[in-house]
């Protein structure tokens, strides 16, 4: 039986705690990327230049028309200009987000051999569970992170057997957060629909509605890195989702590629970071942006983030620009594809980009 070498990539946490001073070559980024990787703590302190917008949702449902419209317009503007923002007063209690973060931290503080009981098996298509990125691309490049991935909503599509049993409140806290986040997603998509001149429920309907839109949570665990200037926690990518919501442990790392430069997101207390993903960029024909982003690592502090990807069903829906947003002057920028085809197209393009020159 032939086993793939890639499948035996060590957990990054094990590498990080082994006392190495130099990272293995698989984690070292190509030279053209290294030029742009700086010290994340210094980058976060920078005040000059563009900053990721902070959107206050407190008045998103205000009875006062003017106040409500102003709040909604700011959200729409940020989605069009940036495609990423810090949401504050988002309606999910600080107590609940603190519970979710504590539960995830407690799980990742377990010994690696405990976490291995939840290991995924990507080769056999079992993607939920505890894992690390496999070197499955042409460059064999690895990222400085371990993760835990699971579907958290709708409730009838979950597989609770692979959810962490430790801590004991993991399932309760994560389930409640999923439910509340699903409500927030409806609200956001409603405003984004209105921003395109559509009926409020239109975008949500187009991505699968309450029954079919899947919320997938990925807890990203970025151990301390002895050579953070050579590695990335997550390489540059755009999200395939409709929307992505992110909590983090207040350690900086997220960078956005805005107007030709990498901008480091500040750590905004009690906020949820929200990305517009490719799905909504496609439906809006590029009016809303899915921004390129990546994650830096550091020597001093472990970074953890909780990303929830709101994804349409893989085969049931054809993603293409909505007819209402098209005109002679604005023809479709994206061909029709299912969500699964869109993911494959991105993977194919990536392997083309990094395949060695003949």
C-alpha cells in the first residue's frame, strides 16, 4: 500500500514546541512574497494609509428612517470599496463570543494526542475534524497553522460525533453562536440586496436560504513561529463563501490586499470581522468585493481565529451575476458555475500559476 508522504506532515504545534530555531523549507514562502512580510505588531501600530472600516450596526433596524439608512449605506459602501470590515454592535453578546473563544482555546490547549482523536482524513474525503494543510499543490508549500473544521448550521446537517467533547460546553456555546450568526447573515444579506436595488430577501434566496446555506466553522490555530518573517499562517486567497465572519483572540495577523498594498487589520475589541466572499461578488457582478487576504504569524503570541464561512450548496445552485445588475454597459464578468465548479476553477488556476515553467 502506498501512503502519501504529505499525509504525514507533522502538526505545526508539534514543530513549534520542539525547540527548532529554523523552520523547515516547506514553510518558507517564495522570495517575491518574502519582500512584503513584516513584523505584524509593528504593522498593526501603523496609523498612516488606508484602514479597514469599522461598521456600527447598532441602528441597522432603527425605526428612524434616516438613522437606519445612514447605517445601511455605510455597510454597503464598505462592502463595495473593501469587501471586509469590523462589525461592532452586531447583536451577538460579548458573553457568548467569549464562551465560544474559551471553548476553542480549551480544545486547542489539550495535548496533541488528545486532539488527534478528532483528526480528519482529507485523502478519503473526511474533511471535518482536526487537521493541518497537506502539501497538495505544485509547490509543496505549507502554512504555519493547525485547525479544526466542522459544519455548525443548519442543525440537522451537523455531525456532532466529531465535535470536541472537551470542554463540556463546546457544543452548547458553538451551537448558540451558529444560530445567532445565521440571523446576522440574513440581516447583512438583506442590506446588501437593497444596496443592489433588489428585494431584501433576494441574495439570501440565491445562496440557498435557511435550509441550504451552510455555516462551516474553521478554528485556525497559529503557533508561535521562530522565523515569522519567512512564513505565512494562511497564504493569500479570497474566500469562496457568500459571507465569512471571524472572531479572534486579539492577536493581529490578518492582512488585506488593498489598492496594491498589504494593510494589517487592527484588533477591534468586541468586533466580528466580516468578509464578502466570491459568491456575493459573482452575484453582484463585482459591485461587492471579495478581497485578497492572508495571515501573518509571530514569535511572541499564539494567534487563534474562528472563521465561519456561509456557503451555498455545492451543486444545487448556478452562481452567476443576477440579471438585474447587468446592462449593456455592464456585461457579466463571471461565467455561470456551480459552487463546486467555482472551487475547482480556483484550484486549477492556482496550480497553473505555480506549476514549474517547462
